[in-house]
């Protein structure tokens, strides 16, 4: 099986990358290929990172957004958690054709906590499919819609909702971890994601809402990543309870 684990980070998140990488190789027992995708602010450190951490470092240039996008970026209504984090859109490069040299990609956010071997999650892989966890949880399942990932009071939201019917889509996925067959990457995917972000600059959750919109409404490939087996939970953003151990979660 040809699989690569991929991280994205800039200089701010590099310490979190180092932490998760260490856990991946030790608790996660992963011995395969790893790519760290970087932006412009780490370009001068590319070779030193490769040599020190034994990963492939791939530079993608920082994304340049249009003036309309930039005028909305820090004015739309959203939690401060998502403000001033324009680098999160760098994750669009995950769907660049560069990654088609592998059959499967397992993307991990820098900062996720890895506690157990990850092979059980990798074994969930599916042909021509994006596997990721549902974002609505517990009492919010079937209540939060994809529309809630956008500023619904923004003037660009109504035409987008009229086109995609986001308020009727009751489940959508997180982009904190994603396991997918690179067959879902098309020659225009990266540019399509950029175009969506620039046309509808009202995403509350930056890359997450746009990627979910694309792989649910435009190129529907998403299926929910299984939650658990008899002995362990696979992944949740926050631990749901302490009845079984987790392979991965992100909660700090």
C-alpha cells in the first residue's frame, strides 16, 4: 500500500509539529513516509528540517487572496479562535496533484495527540473516498447544519445557500484529520477550493467549511470515519468519555 502521512505548518505551529511527529513515530508506531508541507516563512529552513526530522519537506507558496476575501476575513462574525489564521487555508494544497504520487493520504493537524498505534485507523481507508469525522457531536448531531460553518448574516451567504442548500445538510466533517484516496484529487481541485474561498469569503472555520462544501456538495466523496472498535476510540476532537482509550484526539 502506498500511503503518506501529511502535516502542514508555518513557523508558529512548528513546535506542535515536532510534538505530534514524536508521538506518531513512538506511540503511533508509524514507520512510513511523512511529508511536512510548509509556507514561505519556513522556506529557508527546508533542508535543515528534512535532515533533522527525517521527513520530506514540500514548500507551497503562501496563497494570495483577492481584495474581496481580505476585506471580509476579519470582519465576519465568528469566534476569535479562527481569526488571524489565514495560513489555515494552506491546507488547500493537500489537494494538489503533487500528492497523487501516493495512493492514500492521511492528513493530521499539528497538535493532535497520538496515544496508540494508528494502523487501525489507516485500515479504514476506502477507494475513491474521503474519510473524516463528523463535526456535529452528541446533542448537536442532525441539528448543526453545514450553514453554521459560515457567517449567515454575511451578504455573500444567501446566494451560496440558495445554490448549495447548506441549511439542509445536517452532517459535515472536520478537517483536523482526513484519510483519503488521492483519486479524489482532480487537476483543478486546488484552484476550485481557492475560487470558492474567494467567491464566498464568509467561512467561519477557514479551510474547514470550504473543503467540506467541496467534498459534500461539488465532488461528493465524504464518508464518516468510524468512531471506535471493541477496545478503543479512533478519533474525536474532544474525548467523549473515559470508557476506552483513544488512538488520537486533539483536545489539550
